[in-house]
C-alpha cells in the first residue's frame, strides 16, 4: 500500500544507507495517507472494515475476473459503504474508547478528528 519507510536508528535504515542510499525517503517527508490506487490495495484497505463474508465475496469476484464490470461495480459500492458507513462507525468507536467512554470527550475529539478525515475520504476516490 505504501512504500517501505526507513526509520532512523533501525537496522533496516543502516542496511539501506549502505546498499541503496538514493532510494531512502525521510519519514517526515512522506505522505503516509497516499497509496497506489488499484483493486488489490483497495481490498487490503477494505479488509479492515468489512466482515469476512463480504470480503470473501469480493475476493471471489476478483479471482473470477478482476477486469469484469461486475467486480468493479461491487468494489466501488463496497468502497462507498466503507467510506460513509463502516469507517465513520469504526472511528467513532475508537475515539470513544480513547476518551474512556465519555460522550462529551468524544464529541470534542471528533471535531478535530473529522477535519483531517475529510481530505482522506476524498482521496479514496481521487487518483493523484
């Protein structure tokens, strides 16, 4: 989904500096929310929100024919469902847990949280 990140102080970073220093991008310069838009990456992302049965149906259609209109339509509709129903519900639960169940704390945190999420929602449907 995203390229390998060579964090400072790691063995992987030291190895990359020795073997391929020209390929190292600094972690603070990378856009960690951007990923290559293709069906496999979309399905990896969707797997975090979908139930096993829905994911299995999507994978079966992909295996059958990844360029079929039926698969593409199902993937698009699933992405919409995730973006507007499943993802917000998941984030609400996570933020509420982070606020120890407080609805007031959750409301305050969500105000800031969704300001950032709007851009990420839109990026799911737009190629850069």
